[in-house]
C-alpha cells in the first residue's frame, strides 16, 4: 500500500530534516574544495551554517554539541545519523547510515542523496544542469544519437587520458556536446597518484584513491560493500598526459547509476531482446522489445535510501510507447537494506502508487519467463498448423 500525500509531507514537520540537508550540502562543498583553506577560518558560508545549526539543535535537546568543525566531521564519520540528537522521521536514516566514509572522510552516497533530495545548492544541482544542457543541444541539432552517446560516455568512461580525450574530440557523433564535454572533464589532482601511477576501479571505472595501508578506496558505496575494489587498468603519469575525470556530481548521479543501466542492457541483450537506451532524449532509461512486439519501459534507480527513492517516484512518460513499465533497483541495494521495497512503497506519492519497483534480478526472471511463454506459444501454434 502506498503512502498518502499527507504521510509523505510529514517529513517537513521534523526539524532535523532541514538540518540534515544543510549539513549534507556543507559536506559536499567541503569535498569539492581544493586546498587547506576550506578548513581554516572563516569557513565557507554553507559549512559555518551547518556547524551553527548542529550546535543549536544539540543545545535545544540538552545534548553535548560538537566543539568545532573537526569534531563535527568526526560525528559524520563515526556516528550513525540515527544516533544524532536531532528530530528525524523514523525512516529518514538506517541504523548504520553515516554521512562521511570512515576510511576516506569523503561524503557517502547517502550524504549526496540527502543533498540532492532537498537542497537548491548550485553545486548539488550541477549534474541536472549538465544533463539539461546536453538534451537542449542535442535537440537543437536534431541528433538523438548524440545524446545517447553522451550518456554512454559519462557512464563507461569517467576517466580519460589525453589520447582518449583527443579521440573523442574527433568523434563527429558528439559534435553537439563537444564544448560541454570540455567543461565537465576536469584535471585529476596528484592525490590520486601512488608513486607515478593512477588506478581505475575494475568494477565502476572511477579512479581509486590510494590508502596509507597500501590498499585502494573506491568512492562508490555500492562498490565498497562488495569488498576491496579490484584494480582495473593502471595509468602511469607519463602515459596519461593530463589525466581527466568527470566532475564529482556527475560521477555520483550519472556514472554510478548508469553502471546499473548498462549492466542491465547487457543482460537483456544477452537474452536476445531488442534494447534501446535512453530513448526519445532520455524519456526513460531502457526500452525493451520482445520478439512478439510486447514492449517494456524500464527506469533504473541505483539509490541507497529507499524512502528518498519513494518520494521521488513519478509516472514514466508514455513516449516511446510501451505495454508495461517498471522501476528497477540493483539486487544488492535490496539485500543490503532489509525492507527496501516496502519502505519505497510507503513513501511514494499517490500519483506513483501503480509504479512497481523490482530488483534487476526479478526483472530478468520476468523477461526469461515471458520469452519462454513466447517460445511455447509459437511451438504450439506450429504444431497445431502441422
């Protein structure tokens, strides 16, 4: 049973909601800052605001507040959000949810989802602005293929050497978005180097950060839950030229979820289905056509927080046309968080109550079952004709 609109709006009655979104935005600002100045007085306005509001919230509840910014960051790194002395709805945070990763002190995916869900920060909304700009440019050129290749590039190649950047610069399919690409791929700082070598994650294709113990850290929460990241390709500083990577908001909200999209594409294609990615200028993620002409529309949502996903649920556009529609989440998201599907359903608005959420495993099982029925029907008809 889906949540009523009133139940969804209840979150705004909790004073901890604006505090968490302020804090999440501040942490993304700090993560984007380069150099030590971000941690010296005066702090960036968003950061000072987050510290002040956290202290005030603690004092109002008679709790000991963080004494400084480093103390607040230690809270974010070590203290689950559910244990903070703030007023939050029951489903706003799980028992182990942290805003900063304990190993790297970088924002977790949950932190970015808090910021993305509620903030109007230009930094946080950067990914949406880039995607809108790409859509506008490709529509002006009348080149849907350009947009599809732009999305695929951001998903599959978040890191580019100078030689790879040059090859992209002469790819005429991407002509409508060339200037945009030059702005969203940024030079990689030396903090990613171990000796004279960069390492790329073998699972999600983003750059790995070297750790003091000799290991590597991947910025994707989902990747880290599967264990130490496997090192994919290694790139020496000499071979890289000027190594570039996508801006962090795009890696977080386009590259990361996009891996789940292209993985699903590959698995559906392997079943012999016709698959079209980001059709009609990204009306939805995946359009699937079965041999008998039956069509699915699939939107893939790789979100850590099921309540946020439920609150974001919206009907899928009717074009390109389809016979059935699904929202899909990676199986490991559901495995990692008990009650994921039920929490999604409780938080989705009434307008999306008919929007089923399946795991990718369940969707593939449905696809295989439907293909089996198609084969059985075809064989039955042939035998009947005989």
